[in-house]
């Protein structure tokens, strides 16, 4: 059974720091991995999608890497800002589920960036 | 282009009632998935529809059901509501296989 774990559960950093959020999954049979951001009481905003054949994706100050063989992904945020404060979720789309929209989520990392 | 639209945004229902939530996917997207988010369980998959057919179902009781219409809009229904059904219900749409999933703002359901 695929399980997704995110460490740490919460993180507080001063503005301007570079930081790394971690995501691990137990089964490497995935189609892709997606990172999301969620503000309190809101829906999920897609940040980056990495296909299983890719090693990393970049968007602005965000860089996500994927090591499928070790079951790990990291989300790197450069020069953090207070506006980055949110919960970050990673999700994998497992291959055994076939061509379906099923995503398996981690519990998230709640980030606070202090001014 | 317009994103995923979920209605209503907030609902308060009484135990034993039933509720219907609606999701309009991004134009051209044929896959719609539903998730339940609670503080204790996190995000859990309910079911997915593609071209009006349910392709996958999570581990939820039969009180949870859904459907998809020919215009790809989807509804989910929860019957005989329980207090534990209080949650944020999220809908996601995607254009096809293994593509990026886009989520709506969710419907906050409170059962009293």
C-alpha cells in the first residue's frame, strides 16, 4: 500500500532563508508526483508536477526534485517570503491505480515565514 | 480560463439529512476526482469520474455517491449525514491520463 510521508510537520523560518521540504513515498511505482500549496480554509494550488521520468522541475523560486528509486522528493524554496506561509502538500499518482485521477497525499508541512 | 468551480462554498446540515455538492471542471477536462479533507485523516480519495463513468472509488461507505454529466460537471451526494462527515470536500479536474490536477476552493460541510 502506497504511503506518503512529509517531514517536518511544521517549520518556522525567518524571511529570506532558503528552505527544503521533504516528501517520501513507499512504492516507487508512480506516474508522477505533484506539489501543492494550501492556504487556511482554501483549496489546493498546484505548484509543480514531476513526471516519473523527470528528475526536477522549476518554477520561479521553487525547485522540486524527484528520486523515484529512493522514494523521495524535495521542494526547495529560495529566498522565502512571508507570503510563502501556507501548508505544502505532496501527492503521488500510483501506477497500480491505472489511468485514474487518484492521488495519495502526505499530511503536509505547515510553513511559517516570519518577517 | 476559468478554474475549477465548486458550489456551494459552505453548508450546514443536520444529522440524518442528505447533501449534494457540485463541481464544474476546467473547460475541456474530462476527469473529475473528489477528496475529503479532515484534520485527523488529511486528504482522502473518494472517487473519480471520467466521461460519465466512475473509474475508481476510495474506501468510503455507500452513503457517499457521485455522478458525472455529459458536460463533465460532477456532483457528489452524501446521504444520512453523520457528525463525522464534517469536512472540506475538494474536487479536482485534469485533462487526461497522468496530467496535472487542478483543485477547486472546496465546499466546507458542517454537520450538526
